[in-house]
C-alpha cells in the first residue's frame, strides 16, 4: 500500500483569531462527567528491603510527615491541594485547606 502525502498551504494566524472563544469553553459541560482518581498521600518512608522483610504484624513504620502537617491531595499523581484528615461518619475524609495555587505560593515564599 502506497501513502501519498501532499503539501498544503496554511493561512497565517492573525492576532484577531487569538481573541476568539476558548477552545474548551464549549466542552466544559461534558468535562464535568469525566471521572478522575483522587488519592491522598499521608507520607512516605525510606527503608531497605531487609527492614521491610523484617516487618511483622503490629510493627510501626514511621513516615516523613508530622502529625499536624497537611496531607497531599493528588489527581493523577499531581498535588492539587492539601488538607487535614477528618472523620466523615465511619470513613476518613480530607478537609481542603490549600489549593495547588495557594500551596505553591506558600511554599515558594
């Protein structure tokens, strides 16, 4: 099978074109139904494989986050907010205390 490619001439983009309607503006109603996976990171730990193999039921693995530090709220492995652990009935929940913009500003200032 042979594929034939033809060169085409495109019209130059004018500044007026850039002032038009947002590309995703019309898609926003549809984006509301897109499902995403949200996760909460409590903290992490660095250890050796030998130490992991020695862990037994009841062992405690200390994490690198203080008890009163906010937890990271992630969407697709990217931090989008921070918050504090709360109880919601019989489940855990996260009360959002910072959005990604505010968190970025706070950490860089």
